[in-house]
C-alpha cells in the first residue's frame, strides 16, 4: 500500500517538510524508509522472512510467496509453525535460541529446511524431482539498543537434477533454458536497479536533508537524539543503496572505460586531499609513496582508478582505529612493461586484520569477513566485490595479505598505456634551488613515513638521516654539533610517544643543537599545533600526508629561498598599474562568478571591460565595438566560443580588418583542445582556473599595451607578504588575494546554490545541468583560491559525462562538507 503523501513513488518535498515538523512526522519518514527497503527486498531472487521471539512472522517477501503458495497477507502476523506442522520443532527452536542468545548465523540442515520450506518444483518433467533443494540461513536482527529481538531467514534455490543421467538430452536443454532465463532475469534486474538509481536515491536524500534542517531548529534533547538516529540510519541506508546500484551497473554492463592521458601523482594527491580529513578525525596517519621509476604520465581511466583507490583506502581507514594507512605504487615486478605500464598498488593498514580462511570470501558480493564488523563499522560487503570487478576490467588482479589483529595489505595490479611526458610541476621542472648535500635529520615515530620522507629527500639530493624518537634525535644532533657538522634542516613530527615534537624543538633551540631551520610535521589539521610551533621558534609547519610540491615549496620557504608557502616563480600578489596603457576588452563568459573574478583581477587597471554571456552576443558586440583584445570562454550556451571566434574571423577577413587578439578561456588543457582553439582562430589559450599574473602577462604580451615597453613585469609588483606557516598547514584553509575580499563571500554562497541546483536537476533526471555546473566549478574554484572546488567540480563533470548520478551525489556531499569547514585567509 502506498502512503497517501507519496506521488508516483516520489516524496512530495513540501509535504515531507511539513510532516517533519508536525507531531508524528518522523514516524512517516521511517515508514518511507521501510517502504523503500521492502521494495528492494521484493526484487531479490532469494526468499527473505523475518520472525520475532514468539515465532510470529513479521515479513514474508514476494519470492517466498510465489514459491510456497502462501500469501504474505495470510502468514504475516501468524505463527510460523502453524503453517509447517511437519517441522522438527525441537531442532528448529534450538536453532532460534542460538541466534537470539549468541547472535550466531545458523545454516539450517536439509532435514529442517525441507520441512520448513517444502517447495515443489514447477514446469515440465517434474517427475524427475521431488522438492526444491535449498540453502537456508538464519541470522540475528538488532534494534537501536543492539538487542536481538528478531531473526531473518533467507532461502536460496540450489536444486540439482538428481536424475540427470536418465534424460541427459532433456536435462541439457532444460538447463540451457534455465540459464538463459536466469541471465535474462538477472540482466533485467540489474538494468532496472541501475536505471532506478535516481528514483531510489531521491526520497532518501529528501529524508536526510530534512533531518539536517531539523537539527538547525530548536529541539529538545530527546528530539535531537531521535533526529540524529534517523539521520544516521538514512545515511547508512543511502550507502547501502549506492553500493547495490554500483554493483548492479557493473553486472548490467553499464560501466564504460575511458582511455585518456592523466598524471598519476595528481590523481593520488587529490584522493589523499579528501580522504586525509576522514583519517585525521580518527587520528590515523595517511601516507603514500610512488616509487621514482613509476611513469607519471599514463593512459587509462582515471575515474575508475580513483574509484578503486578510494574504496580500498577508505576501507582501510574505516577498519583502522590507530596507526597508519599507506599507499605504495611501484612497477609490477611480474608484469610486462614493454607493452605499456603495469603497476602494482599496495594499501597497507594497521587495522583489525582478516583471518586467512576468509581471504577469498571477502571479494564475494554481500560478504564481510566477520558479521560483527557490519554491526560495528557498517557497510554492505559490496565494496571489495566492485573493486575486484573494476580491477579485472583494467586487466589486473587483486589479492590480500593479512594477520588478524595486526593489519592488512590489499594489492592490485592494473595495465595502462604510456602517455607523453606531461606530468606534475614537481616532476616537470628542475629544482630552482640546489638542495644537494643539505644535511637533514628526520625525527618521526612512524616508520613508514620516515622511509617515504627519506627516499623523497634523497631523490632531491638531500643528505637525509632518520630516527624514530625525540630522545635519540637529540643525541644525534649533539654528536653532529660536536663533530662540527651540524644539520642544516630538522624535520620534527609533532606528536610522538614520550617526548613530542614541541618539547624536542624547545630543547634543541635552548641547547643550540639546531641553530638552523626546523620544520614541524603535523598529523592533522589542528591549527593550534602550528601556532604553538611558531611561538616556540619553529620555522615552518606542514601537514601529513605530504604533497611533493608542498614539501619542496615549504622547505624552500623555510630555508629563505621563497617568500611564501604557495609561491611560484614570478608570481606576484599586487600590481602597480601606472605603467599600463588603456585598453578596450570584451569579456565573453556565461558563468557569472568567472566574469566577476576576471573583472576583479582587472579592476585597478586602466582597462575598460564590456561583457557578453554567450557566443552570439559576443559576435554582435565584437562587430559593433572596437576592442583591443577579446577574452573568450569556450563552453557556452546558444553558441560556443569556438564558433563565435570563427564567425569573428570570417567578418574580419571579409572586410580586410586587422585581426583582434582572442584569448580562449577553458577548463580543458589537452593538446587537442589547444589545437581546436588555434584552428578556430584563437590567438592564445589560457586554462582555467585563470591566475591573475598569467592573465596580465597574456594581455600585455598580445597587446603590447605598456607605456614603458622595457619595463619588466616583475618591476610592476611589490612582493607578496609571506603566508604564515601556521596558516599554510591546513588543507581547509585557503589563502586568497585581498583584492578578491569583496567577491569571495558571494562565490562561496554561489557554490552552495550550485550544489542545490544540481540536486534539484538530478531529481528531475537532468544530468546535463550537473555537467555544466561541474564544468563551471572546475574553471572558477581555483581562480578564487579554492583548489578543492576545482578538483570536485572536475569530478562532477566527469561523473555527469558517465551518467553516474550516484557518484555526483557523493561528490556533492564532499563539496558541501568542504564549504562548511573551509577557512578563508586574505593575504595582506
């Protein structure tokens, strides 16, 4: 029966909101959750029944009703034993008692389940059979207080043909027919579940959203506890639905694979940027190490690789209460590297571990090594099964090594093509500061991190040594000072057993053991740690996991070679504009926040800026106006930037006009995209997010509009004030040009509105809106200083292209969480 306030299977949002705030509103919400759960259970090709302690039937799913001939309306509310009088009652009651008392899972013997579910087979030639052979299981269901008040019973058809030899030809035909029917049914089920992704998720997101709204209202302590309970239950159910739908999509063959060139280091660092927040909350250290001979530019599907890594690393974080999670990537020693790149990924943790006899089982669907882990940690048992299927599709394999109570290591291999040598800046550019021979001491109790950090520094030519505790480190510093060869750089972990990094830093400064540079390594985002470190005289702070570019930049800053943790060669914070000549500029950009950003960049210049919001308007203004340069966005409605540029060039050529400089602004940076811009007639190509200095340099280079042509651009700017190391450590802290102070709050509000807009569009089944807004966020986020917004925007755009609304919703949750917690610091 459908509840009266459900319409076409969807929750009427306004009615839900009203009911939520009225008496009994939460009861209606939980009824919706039950309705969705029942619908999912009725889709299964497996029998599911639920009984209470009095053996009264509370639930009887569609499969059981069809096979037994007993209607749900007849048996629900009745005694189970009334319908099965031949059952061995003492044995059955003994099994029930074991479940209720100890929470055991019981596999019912054939003797019991043949009488409990004596289903006769249907169809032709049934004389070859007597009864359906079943696999029956009983297990506990717990309530909110963790008490076992119910039992679920599952029934699976495992019938075998007992007279196969008598009628072999008929049996083979029957089996083929049954196999085809089963495959068709399974494919239909998977297709249905995959296509129903949006419809199933919509009411759950409404429930969770309304719960969140409720938490912001005046509630009593008891009401707040109830709201928190169904909010948590809703989020857990949403995770389960996500896993089921993901698995169904793979089974239905709806998972596609890209082959694009991408930077492996960039993918890993973006993953760790997001997962480190989760790890830090648990006090777990998160580190990675990519071996030096691993190619950085590879060809494959970055989205699928990211999905597997996020799944495995996230699992390790979930099942690790203390210690560390480490990702290592190396060339597969057993792989054929001549055909491309064969990589071996290993994710190690110090978590609960898995017994050896469960190694194969955990990769099966709906399975976990121990049923108790489901109660404590949650989850469906689908994550590893999904990862295994994706790894297989990447021409690899996955396996595990583990010791119970000591941790696990998941390994998987994957094949990739070799891309061109286009990698992260840290690998592309030579060191501008020679660190060769710099004597460096690392003091860190985490052995894996010591090893990773040492290898990284040695790769830069640093003379690095490492010890595992502060007391030993101080002894090493004393001996180095006595020998006349003191260390030039000291890297100290802030939180160590016994003497921590703060005390060690104080002692080393007090005893003049380290008259040189001291860097503090923080294991979480606690700003107070870095402020404390700066107060006692530490030169710089950096948060684990250490990004290579950030590590190198922080070392340079600490040594005095750079003016700020985010400094790049030639990057300037403020301009003096008296050397610039006036220009007429046409800015063509459909996304309002990008227009605001570029106008803010240029507000103190003598430039006059007109704007257009689409290609057609741009053509009209370009023809009617007299512009020195046009800044042309490529992705726009009505007419895109490439088409508009082609039309402008045709107009100029037909009239013999001097071509105006047109700069393509796009979030795409591949060679093919640049070639398309050039072919359309663009003079230059700038990749979003647009940097202020890059934009200014491009305008000046293309227009020559400077009254003093010999004046170097670097002379036009005052050096930026260094960002304090206490501010630079936090991934949730962004450092923003003070010129943007007036527009950043509006951008933050716009991002929140964009999240809501995507969610509304997904409810209507319009995934194109998500692709468009994701593209805009990718282009604008980094320009304002929010690099994480760019990263997530890019992922949203990619997920929309893959028609994956589940991934989009997950990314929107990440973006919402980030925008709630991010702190803005304006550089002065």
